[in-house]
């Protein structure tokens, strides 16, 4: 499910994102690399948020029990 959503977001937004980066960088290779790095960083962080929230919730439970 998450992979499908990430693929859809990447497909819908990657083109304009790379174009914008290309205008600033002047290099299509650098623009593609930076767009991919940004997408992966965002995808990884979004994928970790639910797990981190779960860990935080458990840690707070332990904290308040003691």
C-alpha cells in the first residue's frame, strides 16, 4: 500500500521537481540526483513516522508508570 502511494507521488511530481532543480543547477544529472535523494529522504521519513510515534507512545507509558 505505502509503496503504491510513494510510486504515485513520485510519478506525479518528479518531472516538475527535476525541471525546477535543473533551472537552478543547470545540470540535468545533478537535478535528477537531488530530486531522487529528496524523494527517498521524504519517503523514508514518512515511512518511519508511524513506527517512531508507536515507540514514543510506549516510552511515555513506561515513563508515567514509574
